């Protein structure tokens, strides 16, 4: 495994050491977990942004959407265990 040097300000270094001790981990292990968590978070955010962009692009090109009232009713019925018919997309209109 290659080595990477991270220079931390003393105050942050002390905080990391305290947090690692509290978590029952070495500073090294704590930092690896923190980097992995942050990387996973950024990857998920990128996936979310890409999905949102694709959905918006689809909405913009088709003009079809499902109204929030219809979707909320559908989701509420499903959550309550009722038989629910999925709402039908329709052309987006302004109120």
C-alpha cells in the first residue's frame, strides 16, 4: 500500500486523536474510515445529481409529469397497505 502524507494543523490533529480514541480506533484507522466515508458520500451525491439531471432532461423533453397531489395520494395509500393505482403522467401545466 502506498504512503500518503497528510499535514494537519495541530488543533485538528488533536481533535482527530480524541475522536479516534473515543471510537476505539487508531488515528490511522480513523482517518482511513473518514476518507472512505467522505468518498462514498461524494460518489452518492454525484449519482444523485446525475439521476436528477436525467429526470429533468426527460421532463423537459417529454413535458410529462405526475402532480404532487396525485403522487402523495398514491404513496400514502401504499404506505397504509391499500391497493393503489399508480398515477398517470400528463403534460405539465402552469397554475
